[in-house]
């Protein structure tokens, strides 16, 4: 079922919640790692707020969704020098930022005009976006507007108090966060502070796909000394079936042989409906690539723990050696050449 069209009243409340935050300017003296939560009154899910703008480049709030989004955010914060910048596009989150006018899309300008609002100056124009794993920032849907409005209203409360008492957001212990929690009283929402333990999300459930005939074809292939490097990564280009559809970044499954660095396989995959669904296709995609090559490898080298887990059963059944390594020299060179042909998508 397609998402419902947001009403003008819902947009009005969202803009009204954002404008006091711009005046408060919490990014002046507040770091991104001073995080707090806001619980959704309807679903009970928690969004974790990080204030952006201490370096004077990008002013706003990011709202990381659930324990999954929170701990992916921490991974980016801690391991930033060692991970790809586009990894933030694999974190489910909402954004509310204040930008220059030229960054607005026609849809933003129409909403602002219909609301009768006016803005002037640098970093004065509110922009609201949704990021789903594997997709570039996109326009909010009705439920996202509703939740982000609550988040901005409660963020104003927390951040106003924080400016008078920075110890408000000092953690009480590992995995402890201040969370604004709602309750209904006489038909109205009342909010209060709670310190909640937020452990990391549990393992994701991934259903692995395999075709019996493809697997049998692979097992019958001759096995020589062929050694391969394999990786899955997001491409900068975007695909969008229709103008109103959410765009996404295609992923590439790249296979390179280690003797001469020849590219033996390239498959484009989609992160929709979810990254987990795409990951579940990995054993089948790799088996199909190997069948096309016509040789069962002696060994496949991967760098990511994710691919190591996804291909473990295939390696046992086919069989071939599966090895996790620190560097994929030939594949990294091939990937750099491919990535140079693309430019990263600019948010709408």
C-alpha cells in the first residue's frame, strides 16, 4: 500500500517545532556524541538524537532509529577513519537541518509557500529528510513527520535545559541514556525524563536463498588453483523507477581473481525492500557467478565479517576454502576504478 500524503497541517506543526531549535542553536558548544532519546507515543520505538553543527558546517539534528540505528551511529563515530563515508546511508535515521536556499527541492519550496513561511539568510531554510538503509535522503512520509515533530518538540525541552546544565546528558553508566518518555493523561500527552538501558540490537535474521540446481551445477564444476577476492559495496549512482518513488543506491557484488587481477563477475543488487533481503541473496548470487565462470575456486577471500557469515554454508557445501583477510589488493584496485566513474548523489 502506498504511503498516505502528508497534510499541510502536519507539515505546519513540523516547521513550528523546528524553528525554535534554530533560534536556540544547540550546536554552539554541543558535540554529536551527546545523545539522548525520544520515545514514539504511537509505536514505543525510540529515536536517538545527535546534534550536528559544532564544526560550523551542517546545522541540525539526526534521529537514529532504534538500538540498531544508535549503535550503527556509534560505529561510525568510533571507526570513522576506517569505514566508507557512505556508511551513514546504511543507518536508519531522520534528519532536520537548516540549509542555504539553493539546497531546497521544488517540493520543499512549495510546502514553505503553502504554509506562508519566509526565510532569509545563510543556513536559514529547514529541510527534513528520511534515510533508509541503502537509500539516499528522501522526503518524509506521514508517520515520519508525526514522530519527527514529537522529537523536535522534546529536543527543545532537553536542549534548553542542557544549555543551563551540561551534566544533564552525562551517561549514568554504559548503555544508559536519558529518554523522553510519554504517557497519556486525560487524553493529553505528558512527557518525563527516564534513564533507560539500551543494549545493542540482537543479531539480524537473514533468510539465505539458494537454488538446488545451481548448487548441484557448482558442485560438479572442476576445481583447480583458482583463487578469488569477493566484496559487496554500495555504488554512488542512484536508481529511481518513477519520480514519486524512493530512490536507492545499487550495490555491486564484485569478483576478482588473484593471479592477474581480472574481474570475473559483477552483479548489481538492490537494497529494497531491505538490506537483509539483499544479503540473503548472496549465496545464490555467488554460486551463479561461479557457474558462469565454469570453475569451482580453491579459495575465496573476503574482508567483511558479513560476507564471511553469509557464505560459510556455501563454502562447506560446494566446497571451497573461505578466508577472511585484512586487505583485498586486486579487488580494491578494481573497485577504485569503478567508483571513479560515479559521483555521489546529492540529497534532495
